[in-house]
C-alpha cells in the first residue's frame, strides 16, 4: 500500500512537470510568432518620420589663388607674373526634417549658412530648390523653405522636456551621403552645456546620445520610440571618446524656428561680460595666495573676469571682480545660470543684478542689447 502511494505521488509530480513544460513551450511559440510576425518599435517609429527626412546639398562660390605665393620660388614668380584669383565651387551636404504643412525644413545653421544654392532631396527622390529663410549661429539652427506641392508629409514633433536618461533615441539622416540611414541608441545625458565641448560662442543645452551621428547627419532628426522628433542632430565627438553624439532639444528648435519664420533672425540679449565659475573651495585657495590682488567672497556665483568696452555691462558700471549672485531675484550659482536668465531678458528693458563688490551686496540695473555680430 505504501508502495502504491509513493508511485501515485510520483505520477502526480510527473504530470505537473509535463503540464509546465507544455505551457512554457506554448508561450515560447507565441513569443516567437509575435516577434517574427510584426515589426519592432524601431521600424514602426522610423516609418512615422522617414518620409519627412530630407538630404540637403549646398554650393557656394569661393575665390582662391591658384598657387600659394609664399611657396613660389622668386624666379618662378617672375616667370608666372601676378597670380589671379580663380572662383571655385565648394559643395556641402547635410540633413533636415520637414516640420509643418507649409514645407518648412529644420536643419543646422552650419549646413546652410553663407551658401549660394540649396538643393533638397525628398525621401521619394524628388529634388527641389530650397530657400534659406534664416539662420541662427548661436543655436546652430536654420529654417529652409521648399515648394509645398513637392512633398506629402511632415514629422510629428515631441516634447524634449519629457525626456529621461535611458530613453531610446533613434537618429535619421544621410551620413557621408548615404541616404535613409537609421542608427539606434539611448539618451545618455540631458542638459549638456555646449560650452563644455569647446564652443564658447553658442548658447545651448544639448541632448547627449550614443546613437551614431556622423558627418552628413547634421540637421537630421533624433526621434523617440513613438516616432516623434525630440531633437536636431548637430555634433559628433571624433577622436578619443568617439561615439558621443549631440542633438539640439526640439522645444528650443521650435522656438527658434518660429522666430526665424517671423523675423528672419533671432535676437539674443547680451550683457558684455566674460564669466568664470566661483565656489568656496576656489575662493579659499585664491585668498591664501599672498600675492592675490583682491579677496574673493567664499561662496558660489558667476565671477566677472572682464568687461567688454562699450557694452551694456560697462555702461551699467559692472567691474572685473564683481560676483553676480542673483539676476531678477533668481539665485545664481554658476555662469550658465546667469546666461539662462539673460536669454530670457528683453532688449532695452532693465535687468536687475545682485552683485558682491568689496564684501558689500549692491544692485545694478543693466539694459541688455542685441548680441553683436550676428546680422
């Protein structure tokens, strides 16, 4: 009897194991059918945007001397005489994305600035002329107009404020002239200051991604897993540390494109100071030096290193060594925070700064002017 109980128990255990194996095999078959019977999220997202991605070819006329006069032997120079300047056609290439029903193409400023001819190749191979409506070198964005009758779709725009590190990122464009190229990665970082990458003449917080962005991808879209444009590809790190790509957040790009469409340019407020970051550690080390000219306040802020002549800062009385600790009642911990507030300021309107000078806090009213050299 005991033997029969043990045998019956063993039969139950075998039945349970077989039942589980059958269930697992059925689930495996279902998963296999699902993965092979439909596209993954990347292909679905790409289909949502691909028809609005364009290739941009540019040409400009440049004048160059036929020979470098410094390399010519004096006797040969006498024989050849004065060397004339011959015009040459310089060609460039980039990417872009159609963003609305009016045929507006968003791209990088460095793709189309100072060019004579712009040619736009649509996803279906149609080639049409492009008209540059405006460029903004500070944000490296440009707006190009094409004929409305030559295309049929435009890309849906997402919200770059909703991004999180680790989200999927898909880059589209024409790297090295290879059309309809797609690369996949993730959002590696957000709010990457472009000044930390060596571009002191720009005002940008960039999206960092490991999705491959190569020459020719510039101006193309970076999209999320839903097929919405979240950025405009702009930079790639080459050499040591290669594999880092950067894109301009689409929320900034939308704002800039609206201003370019309305005014043909973007006006950036300007104070006219060069800033360095100050914190208690740096200040203490500086103050220990017996040869230091001034004693720095041991706190965070944006330290004015120099004041540009004839600038709004000079007119307002700012000096080298002033520490900006607040702007429009917003606490300033570093230069970037001050630049962010300046970018929100209005041209010609009073902009309030709280400054530490000689251990005393003073208020300075300054009137920002348009950033010079852009028009």
